[in-house]
C-alpha cells in the first residue's frame, strides 16, 4: 500500500487528506472481512449443533434404566426416610433421658422406690425402662441385688435392640441396591447380545440403548447403596457410644440403690 503513495514531506500538507482516505478505506475493508468470517463461523457452529443428537434429560435416563429403576426408587425412598428417622431418634437426650435419671438418683438415695417408679412411668425412654424393670424386683424388707441385676440385663437386651433394628435396615438397603443394579446390568447386556444375534452388530442404535440400560442401572444401584452403607456405619458407631453410656448410668443408679439399702 505504501509503495503507491507519494512521498510525504514535512512541508507537503496537501497529501494528508490522501493518506487519511486510504487509511479509512483500509480499516473499513478489515472490519467487513472480520464480520464475514464471524458470520461464517456462526453458521458452521449452528450446523454442527443441529447435527448433534438432543441431550437426554434425567427422566429420559430414568426410563432408559428399565425395570430395575423401580425397586431402586423404592430403596432410595426407604433409605432416605431411615436416614432422617435415625438422625431424630439416635440422640443421647432421647435414649438416656438425663433429667429423669437425675430425679431417679435423688429418689433412690432416700430409698423412695415408689417415687422412682413413678418418674420412670412419666418419662419413658430406654434408660428409664431398664431402671423400671430393675425396680420392680426390689424388695425393701430384705434387699437382694441379684434379681435386680438379672432384671436390668433382661430389659437392656430388649430395650436397646429395638432402635438398632432400624439402623440395620440401612445395611440391607446398602447391600441389595448394588445387587439389583448389577442384575439390571446383566439384563441389559443380555438384551444387547440378543440384538446382535438377531440383527447383527450393525444395529448400533439398539445396542446403544441396551448398553445404556446396563450402565444406568449399575450407577443407580451405587448411588443408592453407597450413602446407605455410609450412614449405617455412622449411626452404628453413634448408637454404640450411647448404649455404653446407658450401661454406665444404669450401673450408677444400681450402686446408689444398693448403698441406700445397706444404710437402712
């Protein structure tokens, strides 16, 4: 471009409009070229997007999973409900009932067995139920600790086993959900091989649908099973700590009762 321009000197002011017009034309040409390239790129991207298959939604993938998704859905609902329930039920306040056990301890110091029984009846909990079972075998005339200990052991086995059953159901869900997912995987692969046998390996769309069913059921089983197993061990450890404290609280109350009976 500069080869065709006349030489510009510091005193040649008349050549400035010529340079200005040439620069303006050059900028306009570059801008128009960029706009054309951008339009061509947008047309290519639109055509590529139209060529791609539509994306599947979560509901479409759920339907692709086949029959195995229905029991997995039931397991997921049951597992979620059990997790919420155990968060509310497996708490030290509900199982130990420290306020009631403190009142019972004060009553046993004076050997007021009837008052201790009434407190247990008014504040039912695993700890108070165990104490109540021991108090029912107390003979105030001649105190014998052996029947009381036997009653406490029997009641402890019954009272503390109940909440743990609902924790164990999480283990059942965590074990069965992946197995159902694997069963759905086997079902999908069998369908895929049946398609290959009937139509040959060229039917890619049918094979892709059956293989998708197999993979989706496996993933769904893991999604349901992994949280269930995690919370099973979480609540199991928490409940183990609480039951240890129950044994200590009941043992302290039994010691208070024995000490008060000896002083009488």
